[in-house]
C-alpha cells in the first residue's frame, strides 16, 4: 500500500457539490492499494501513520503524533498513487489492485485507524471527489508498505 500523508490545518471532501466529510487539525492520508498487497498491509500502514511524530512540541520540534495532539485523520482512497508514468504520456494503472480487493484493504486500513482512537473521516471509494486540503508546514510524506518501515 502506498500513502501520501499531509499534516493539515483542515481538510474536507465534497461529492457532487455537497460536503461529505471534514476534519480540523490532523492528517490527510491518500491511500493506494497495489496488486499483491495483503492483509498485513493495512494495519502496518495505519499504525505507522498513527505513530508518526509530525506535530510540533513546545520547542517547535516535530515530536508529537496525531494521537498526542488530539488530531483527526481524513483517509481518501486514491488508486492513481499506483500510476506508472515511465512510458509515454498516459499513466498505466496496471499495478493497482482490482477494485473489490482494494476496497476491502482500504476499509481495513480505515478500521484500524478508527480502532486506534483517532477520530477518522473518509472519502467514498471509487467516487469522484473534490478534496480541499490546507497543508500545514507544509509537511508531506510518502509511505509504502513494500519499503521497510
């Protein structure tokens, strides 16, 4: 699984012009599921994100997690994270997991986040969404379960 993690002041997802979900300070996580990802990937990725120390402490150092600061997580499925742009001008999405499997693993990921005690909001799987993000810092990190944590 791949994730783009952004520390945010606020974020929201709208679908068809209507607000679907929103968070205040916390993290936005765009999640892509790769063909071959398995049941161990969602909990591994979720735990890593919950424990990331990307929020400032009293000394201004990134030393606190989203749990430590009482922040929220907005998890948005995004298969385009698996896009391969090495050949031609059109991305190939051949490495993305089939939708049924990707949905299950994405939902497992969201469940682990929620069970960890972090207030969790989501987008809608396979929907066209407008995602508004106020990146704080900016802080943006790339995570991949196929690379050692």
